[in-house]
C-alpha cells in the first residue's frame, strides 16, 4: 500500500497546480545534530498536522512541492523529488518521506545566494506549471559565502517568484535584518521568526500555512 500512496501524488496533467513550493533547509556547520533533529522533525510533523491537511485540500489543483538542503557554495541538493499534494493521503505520505530523509552535510558555510540559485534550477525542472511559485528559505545565520542573495532574489521576484524566510534566532550576528534586507523578495514576501530551534516546529507550520493560504490571519493559525 505504501507505493500506492506515493504514486497517488505524482503530478497529474488535468489542471495547473495552485502553488509550487520549494523548501530550502539550512544544514550548515552552525547547526548541530540536536538542532538539526528539531528542524527535520518539525518540518515532517507540519505535514501531518490537521491544519496543514485542510490547507492543502483547499488548493484547487494541489500543492507541488520539493525539499532541498543547502550549506556552503557548492553544497545544495534536492532531498525529495517533486510531489503533488492534494489530500490527506498524499500529504501524510509526504510527511513520512520527509521524516525518512537524512542530513547530507554537517559542516561548511552559509551560502544563501547559492541556495536560491539551486532552487531556481529545481523550479525549471518542475513537472507542472503552478499559479504561484514560492521559495521557502530557513536558516540561522547570515550569508557568508558564494553569490550575494539580494541580486538573485530580485531577479527571481521579477519573474514572479516569492522568496520567504524563516529566521531561527540565537546566532550572532542576528540574521533577522539580513533576511529582511537581503533574502526575501516578491509580492507579499515575509520573514517568520523562530525564537530558537525549539520554536522551529510551530514557526514552520505558521509559515507554511501562510504561504499556502495567504489571507489566513495569525489568530486563525493558532486555533
């Protein structure tokens, strides 16, 4: 039955999907194994949350999604293939797939610009065209290697992408201002804040729900 669940969310051809979403997760050297576990488990758990399932089911055409990990200049990799989520079965199957994923790197620098470039390359290979395209970048530090993210972010925004950020607080310098000024771009772009890795699971769920259904108010996400 497992393979049937996965087959059920391979991209279809009937209609354009509502949202293309690329999850770009920081696994650079500033993140230890315990912190990585909080991040990875929080992301997987978000896709088993009833609010997430409800949000996915509300999308006409579904949610086309993939997950990538990134670190230094030459270290970005797609972790899950493109999946089309349309209902509880496909969304829960994706949660399981994320939970089974493993960390690819444990060291190296923070190359946010290179992460954006890799996300763009993944988007060009997406099996469907979606009404909206969002790149979801999470990280705990400022970009310190590779291409500067600002020019890439603005180029992507000019072609209709939205780049949102999830800042995990705790490092110095504080990355919040850097994400606001150098990373996010596009109509309605925003930064979600996790006060630490312990807060990441709630923060990523808030962020995903806001990306899937932008009109939702924060108060509605807390019910």
